[in-house]
């Protein structure tokens, strides 16, 4: 349904703690904590900002956590990107 709405240029607001869903479907993220907006930016800006993640009590998507744990030079949120980064190190 989101793809149809996007094709029709319809804006969608979603409130969720499912960061995999967020990373896969949205370009802009508004993070909230303590009844206030604490950050508004791209998924990369939000998911690589440790202070925002901690304050809002959200976690990076699994691929982001994995790229960080592997110490990859390029932080990524997508499976195909992490595969490419791993190939560079082989």
C-alpha cells in the first residue's frame, strides 16, 4: 500500500518502533522523546546519531548494527549494500 501511495504523491505519517520497517519505507524520520521532537532528518542522520537513539529509545535496524559490529568503513542500512562492503574486504 505504501508504494501505491508514494506513486500517487500521498504523504504518510507512521508511528512505530519497527525500525526495519522505517528504514525500508521512509526517507525522513522524526524522532521523539519526552513528548518532544528531538530530531528530524534522513534515516542515515537519525540512525547514526547515538544520542538521538539513546534518548528516543529506538534501535538501529539490524543491518546497521551489523555493519557497525563488522567495522565496515561505510555504514549501511541495506542488505545489498552490506554485502558489497563485505566483498570489498575479501
